[in-house]
């Protein structure tokens, strides 16, 4: 039986490493349960069927103090600051276990960490990424902003078909045994100057933007979270609890 219930949690402003550790704990619990269920099936094969214990799903929203993170396929030289520069910017730096290159997280972003057992939804990592992108695209549309995708790249973009292309949402995930962690960073009201200290996602010839910049005004982040959460739930067929 597929469990479509998803526990929604808002961790607020939280240190990146603390959030990473909390993600790892939830991720590890789900992977361990899937392994136990599989072993139970193997042990009882041909005997009386034992029902599997359903795996849990989580959707976490949060915000981080200034931090740069480098994914497994990233290049360290894409961080343009040395240790002293990081101190001056009051920013931290982590090598992490998601896909993708370097990105920035900071105040004014909506960061989303879906920790889902995709066996409860669909086992297609590309569809998973496209569905998260679609939720952001629909959220921007609710504010009158027309965004889309850039062929060959993950994330959500404006004007991807011309030289004004600019990215508003970055994605980077980890998936093991169809359990996901890490996720997306959606620029609502961040200080975009922090992106000047990196080669964002390894792309050195494209701009980065935010809802605040596109709309010319500061945006209510709680309102964005509510709208975005609704689109994610609808697109995945989730029951948020």
C-alpha cells in the first residue's frame, strides 16, 4: 500500500549543518525501514505473508544563514572566496552529498527538502525533478511571472530562450533506494550579491534573479510558502499532515 501522507515541517531559520543532520536522520530511518521490509519479504517468501510497515514521507521548508554548498559533481574553484573572504561575508561552506555544483543559501530564500519514498509516488528521478520545478513555475505564475525550464539544466528560469536567461530556483538532490533528500532553493527576497562570490551551479554566463527583483517589491515569504506547498501537494497527490 502506497503511503501518500506527507508530514509537513517548517524549521524556520536553521543552521545548514543542523538541517543536514536532521535530514540525514529522517532519510536514514526511511531507508532502514525499506531494507527491513525487503528482508521480511525475503524471509517469509513461500510462507504466510507479513504486511510491510509503511514508510514515512516529509516535506520540510526552512531558511539558512549565509552558506555555500558544493555538490558531488562540483568544482571547488567555483567558490570565488578564500577562508578570509567567507569570514568577511559571514558565510559558511560545506561539501555535501547531493548532485549538482555550487550554490548559495541565505535569508530570503525558501529552501525545500522533500524526504520522500518515491515508491509511494513514482519511481522516476527525472519526473521528480520536473515536478518540483513545475510547482515553482506554478507559484510564480500566481504572481503574474512567466517562468520555465532551460533545456539541459535543472531549475527554474526566466527567458531561457535568449541572452537574458536568469535562474530563480536551483535544484540538487540525493536519491538512494528511491528515497530522496536535499531539494531546492527558491529565491524570494535574498541578497543577490552573494551569488557574485560563486559560479552558480557551474554556469558562468547566466544571471541569477529573485521574486523581489522581478516584481520590484519585497514579497511575503509566508504567503509564497503556502502557495508553493499547495502546488507540491497537488502535483504529487500528497495528503499533507
